[in-house]
C-alpha cells in the first residue's frame, strides 16, 4: 500500500489497521470490503433524514434494509475471496464519493472532516474487531 501525503488520511488508515480490519487481505479484497463498509455507513447516515414524501420515505426504508445487509456482508470476509477491482474506474469515482460528504460536513460547520474521521478511527481502536471478524 502506498503512503499518502495526507497526515489525516494516513492516520485513519493506521487506526483502522490498529483496530484489526486490514491484515490478511489482498488489495482488491481490502478495497471491496471498504466499499461495502462505505455503503453500510451511508445507509446509516440516511436514517438521519425524516421525509414526508412517499418516494423519499421508501428510499430511506430500503436504505435501512440495505445497510443491515451491507453490515452482514462486511462481517463475512469469506465473501470477498476472488474479488477484483477495476482501479481506473474506482479512481474516477472516489472523488464523487467524497464531494457530497464534504458539502454536508461544510454545511454542518465541520472545519476538517478528515481530521474528525481520524479522531473517530483512533477512538474506535479500543473497540477492536466487531464480532471477532476481521
């Protein structure tokens, strides 16, 4: 894995590694698992929305179910055997994952979301691996 210039990003990765979630995976498996984890977290974040519109309400209901499914998949490392990643395609999409979160963070008055994420990742080290499954 390459070391980045971002101190916050390096700190996040180090904390996740210290928690026990990165060892023993190929780069493709590691990326696939993190993307599934991202889906779980996004679905959980969507639960902060209350919507009177039926279409949006239905989406939020489905997201809650999908988030629980993503969590179960993340917690089953054997499902990631043999996965491959199209790195070029993923590299073109990663910024698109970050942009909406940056806008949301800024709207909520968060000065440095990566620093906040680093602090959260460091605090999570003590929790270790959930359910004993890396």
